[in-house]
């Protein structure tokens, strides 16, 4: 496939009041992989975009230019849109509304690269509602690919981390950066149960500039119809007095979406991870099962984990060929649709694992080590990361 643009635009519109567009000569590997697909005889124009604001602010016709625009309209070229870095369902709506309908680009000429496994189902629903043909969607697990490549380089000489029967200084590892609402929520519950001291936990000011003053009212509002959760939060506002929690760095304004050797010590000195994904609340992310780099770091580090995400997210691991940790970790939380109950179930399992006796811990480590080794081998043997949905 020959690409019509030599510099590939990256559109950042998270803040519609401060949109940015940059040009890069580096093309997402997922789009490049399309070159090997024989049915694509057309040229293509490619860009990476951030969210649903992108094509409201930047018009495709202006971005691609008149000549390329006409080729796409005439079905002589494909428009490849890459939204693999984010789990925003509404980004699909904007493709239909602002590109297919407003710009009159045929849906058949649009290829969406996404990391959301349920994107095809959601897209077809939007297409039906708007009376449009469906766009083509490719599931590209870019973070899985990135972690596989990073681990290859990081452990070229040192070898990977493995669980062992030893004394651990802490029980669990829990990285946080941006204050997505479910993260201060879980921090609050860990504080209530006195579990923060048992883990390596990061939670402090970062680039989103959020604070307890901002997030606490949102938590209260989200659970306003849940009297049990409302009372629980109301009685434990002391969590807002917690000092910032830092681990490998206090520069949480910098996105470190990769595996780095300076975090190895935390994996080596704890025996499970709590992975707080990008999406959690079903009200906002009902079709956004999404595994970011956070979901693959414990696999790369051979660390068992509990996943804090939207319901049924563990199923995505299994679809990808990995094993999860039931029955050695109670994963019933993953099927719970109620956001409050699901988090309480996660909290209870964290507490249970923190309170294992010496003999129980030995048995736990022996059982999960086999799964961790298996998952690591699956990751390192992967060669293909893109599939048409």
C-alpha cells in the first residue's frame, strides 16, 4: 500500500479549547501491517487522532487536501483513522457524523484502527441508527506489541523477573497517574481498610491537575442513588488528607507508557499487582473494554494481577490467548455490572491476598507462577497484533 501523505498527522483534541496537530514521519505499525493484505489495492491517507472532538475541529477535507479528498470520494483511496491509544466510544460517532455524513466520504473507504474489542458492535449500532453503511474496523493491540518489544530490549542481558518463595516487603503494587474517577475511589476504599501501607502505591498531582476537591464531589454525585456507598464515602472524607504517594518518580505529569527497568524493584518485592485501567464506570464506558500498557506490564513482569476495569474485561485476555488467575484469585468481580459492588469485590480480594498466611502464600505463589510463566511466553511469542473485527 502506498500512503498519500509522507508526514502523518497526529491530532490532539482532548481539550477542544487548545487543539493541537503535529506531523510525524513515523507511521503506526498497525497501519503499515495493512501493506501485506492483498485486498487493499488502493492508496491510503493515515492519521492518529485523540477523541470525539478531533473531526469537529479539524475537517478531513482540509487535512487531506483537495486532490486526496477526491481520490477517497471516488473510492480510489482509503482513509485510515487510528484511535488505538484511547477507549472513547464517541470517537466512532464523530467518524460517521463529521466524515461520512458531513464530508460525504463513503463508509466503505474508512478504516478505523482501534484498541477497543467491542468497537465493531458499537460502530454497527451507530451506522444503523444513522442509516449508513458500516466502516471497516481493525482491532490493533498496540500496547501489547509495544510491551513485547520493550521487554525484549530491557531484558536482553538481565533476564525477566520471576516469582519465588521468599519474604516480600510489600504485598501489592498499584501504579496510578491521572486521576480518573475510579482511581481516587479505590484509593479511598484502600484507605478505609488500612491497606495502602501494605502496597507500593503511587497517587499524586499529575498533568490533569485534578485534586480531591474536584474528584470528591464527582464521586458523591455518581453514587448519589446508592445509599450504602454514599454513607461510606461521607464517613471517610479523611482520605482527602492523604499526602501525595510516589514510587519511582514524583513527575507524574509525564506519561511513561512503557516498561522501564527502574520499576523492577517494585515487582520483585511484591507478589501481585492491582491494575487500574483507563475505563471503569459502565455509565460512561459501556462498550469500551480496552487494555492499555498497564494491562500488559504485569504479564511482561510475570506478576499476577487484579484488573480494575469495566465488566468482563478479563475475557479480552483470554481471547488474546492469555490465562487469568481463577481460582487462585477470585475473579467473580469481573462479572459484576454494578460499579460500586464490583469495586467492593475487588477491595475484598486485595484484602484477602494481603492477609495470606505463610503457607497460603507459598501455595498461591506456586500456583500462579505457572500462569505467569505461560502468559509471558505467549506475549514473547506474539508476532501479529492486528485483526479485522
